[in-house]
């Protein structure tokens, strides 16, 4: 019978064992150092410096290109090569590389500068690629140990940088939220605290901002016992810039109304202020009316604003006399004053284009004609707040699932 011999085990030399132990200790040491750097909340630049030091000085990796995806692919770290990647479609190439692979087959591409590409994943999403080369002189001689270790520390560094970006974005969004809240509070202070309701007239307003802040504005200013001024304005654009211009406009209006009785002169002054402050980049549509309770005469100037609708019985009058929008020209080319007698129980409806520009799924605008029809059907409604609510509900039904695209502001004056 043939004797069965046990295979002999090849013993590694003490020098090899010592070298491998040294490599393991080195890996553990630098894993600890990288973890400390992350825990100490190093900046992105500091983390990249640590990463480069470990690969270049400690592991003796001769070439590296680290690409991190933020908005687009960015080369975050590069050494050991004269490639600049300035004229190369890096994103197009990297988007095709989605797994650990050897680059020997890529000789016709710029990546032949390197030997191995190491992807960094978060769940199914690629966060980064590390391209490495010149590994033959590494202190970790076994490639099957070196590559996983590089992948491990690359993951640690990239995820830490990603967390930095996420934390920074949260801080930025929180700061923006504070700014928007402050701007919204400032804008709410532009509107009158209360509108009058007496035996001569009643005013009622509704304001629905499309964003946290916008550029719509309405106001009521008593002049004396017999007269008052009311107005509506709409600043071009949205957001904080529109709100700031609106705030400045309100301040100028309040400052000049007591000292300039002429609507023509007042509108010219306001135009100069808007043009100077906005530098011709924004404009304001504006309607201002001055009403005398004794004579029942309304003087007004419509500076490019949606024409208010004056309703009495079955008659609808659009108030269009005026000028161009404020701020479009350094000096207004013309300013006309409209005058109209207000009969008893007449209603004047002011609105911004957020009302008439509402679209339904077919792309049709609500339009001034539809608004006119809606108001004519409810001409005898004296509960103005309920009328405004009905209109908002009507707009919602009209647009269906389509979103609002602008602020909606309504101001109604009932001349009793």
C-alpha cells in the first residue's frame, strides 16, 4: 500500500513575518491617526493633507488623483503626475467607471498614468474615485493588502469631507432661513396694522405670498378728516431683493405724501427714487388713489399696474389713466391723472398680476375678463373678506394642480 504523505507547510522567514507585522502596525497606526483627524473636526484641506501624507510619505504611493463629486466632478488632490485634466472630459470618463478595476486596458486614455482606480460608494451612489499608481515601492508589498487599505482610508476621508459639506449646507440653509424669516417680518411691517371700516367707507385686504418674501405692497394713509390715500404696488422679481426695494419704496411714500399734495409730482419723485435705488434693473407697477369723502371724487394715477375695477350696479370701469411703471426711466415720459366720481355703494377692487396670471392645466390665464365676470356676479356682496375668500377658492379651482407662480394681493374699497 502506498503511503499517504501530508503536504509540507512552507514556513515564512522571520524577515517576512517581521515585515508583515510592521505593515500591519503601520496600517493600524494611520487608521487611528485618520480617525483622530476626523474626530477633531479637521477642515477639508487638513483632511486632504493627512490623506496625502499617509499615501505619499508613509505608504510610498507615487501617484494619486482623487476626484470628488460635488455639483460636478472636482480633482480634490493630485500628485506624482503632470496631468492637469483641464482639457479632458473627466466627468464623462468617471461616470463610466463604477467598480474597482485594473487600468491596463485603458492605455488609450489619460488614466494610463495610473494603475488602479478605487471607487468610494455611499449606498448606491458614487462619491469619489481615487486613481493610484507607482505601487511597486510601497511599504505594504502585497497588492491584495495595499489596495483594500487605500480603499479604506479613502472611504474614511471622503465620507468625512462629504459630512463637512452636508453640515456646511445645513448651516447655510439655516442662515438663509433666518434671513428669510427676518425679511418676512420686515415685509409684514410694511402693511397697515388695520384698515378702516366706518360709515363712509370700508377697506379690506388679502395677501398670499408665493414665497416667504415678495414684492407686493398695499397701504392706506389718511390725509385729513375728508381725504385719504390708498395704493398698491408690485415690484418686479421675487425674494429678498424685491422685498428690500419694496421696503425702501414704502419709506419714500410715507415721507413724501404729507408734503406733496399733487399726485403727479408725488409719482415723479417716487420714480426718481426707484430708478436711483434699483439702478434701472427693477421696476415697480403702482396705483395710487386720493379720495375726497365730501365731493366723492377719486383722483388716481396708474403707473403700469393692473387696472383696478370700479363696480357700481351693472357698470364696470377700468382705471387706466397714469404713466409707465416706476423705475424704468430716469424721468417718466408722461404722467396723467385720472378723475372719477364715485357713486354710493360702489366697490373698487385692486389686485396684483398674481391673480390674473394664474394658469389652468390648459395654459389659459385667469385674466382680467374672468376676474370682471367673477366680481359682477357678486356685485352686491358687502362682506368683502368673504368675497376675497371666494375669489381665492375660485382661483384654486381654476388652476387645479398647477402651482401659483406669484404673490396674490387684493385690496377692496367699499364706498358706502
